[in-house]
């Protein structure tokens, strides 16, 4: 009987060591990702590009119509971008319209699109914002490292609201001025 208890005890020690080892590895991986994060507010007339020392980059190639603009309800703003990913196995790219410093979501009178998962390499994409009324004064573009298992670990064991900040590679804030007016 004592031999069986000894074996069970050793197995439990091995399992505990594996779990704690994985936790320390993943915390270290998240910490390393945080050190890579680059955030930049784009000045008017400057290139809309943010890059890391590892060669990751996101560049907004166009925003149509040009800002400032007054749009009718239902008219859209299209943001086109290109990206290069070298340091992460997989990322999600997002663009969120903001008004008065707050993200504007569906359910408020508006629509946002983003969160496209993209593999390592380079490509292009676009986001479209459509509102019935309201004002947008900046656009936040960012990339999240969604590499598994680090993100899954972070979502399970960390403050869920902080995970996106912990996993960011790049953040770009673009000043803009778009006003949507209800149709008469």
C-alpha cells in the first residue's frame, strides 16, 4: 500500500512541476511580448506606419473619404492597410473608431469591423466603419499576438480585460474627424 502511495505522490509531484514550469514559461513569453509593444500617435500629414525592432509593421495606406468629412447616415469610412509579421506565429489586427476617447461599438449607433487573424508573413486588408449618427475623432489600429498557448493561458489565468493590452505588438492612434448626420 505504501508503495502505491509513493508512486501516486511522485506522479502528483511530476504533474505539479509540469504545470508550474509551463506557467513560468508562458508568463516569461508574455513578458517578452510586452517588451516588444510599440505604440504611436500619428501626427497629421505624417506616414501612418508603426513598426517594431523585430520587423513587424502595420501601415494604413488609405482612409476614404479624407478627414474631415460630414457623412449621411449609412455612409462608410474605409481604412486600407498592409502588414508584415515576423516575430509572432499569428496575430489579429483590429481597427476601432473612437469618439471622445471611447471605442464606438455596434449597438451604439454604429459598426466596427476587425479582428482578422493573420499568419506570419505580409498581406493587405481593410476595415469599414458605418454609423447612423455621431462623431468619430480618432481611429485606433492595433495588432494582438494570438499565438497559442500564450494567449489561451493569459485568457484563463489573467485579468481578462488586461489580456489584449498584454498581447499587443503594435498600436497606432490616427486623428480623424468624421461626423454622421441622420437623414432628413
